[in-house]
């Protein structure tokens, strides 16, 4: 129950919220734009995968030892689970 107040008419109104239906719901994962650069971990020895990343414009970050690539390309390669924070 809630109260609403109207200053012009000097009235207080009592309101209620009515529950009509209840369903399971999963919140959406945070939206990431396809052009955002994300960091992807590729293990030593995965040469073919590293070449694919590089061919799509990926860059090696020597300090962090990760590949940096746009999120859209990461999705296309199926590497979303390899994204590092």
C-alpha cells in the first residue's frame, strides 16, 4: 500500500499494487557493443587461433599477455568465455 499526495487539491490517495502473474526471469547480461575492444586469453601453442585473431585485426598486448580484439569478432570466433577482465 502507498500514499499519494496532491498539493493542489489537498488530498491523500491510498494506492495498492496488484500482482497478476509471476514467472521465472533471468536478468539480461550486460550489453557490450560489438566495436568495444576486449581482452582475450589464448594459450601458448594455440597458433592457429592466434593467427585467426590477428587476421581479424587483433593486437597482442605484451604487458598483459592477452590479445585485444573487438567484441563482435570475439563472438564470431566463439571466444566469449575467454574474455578477461
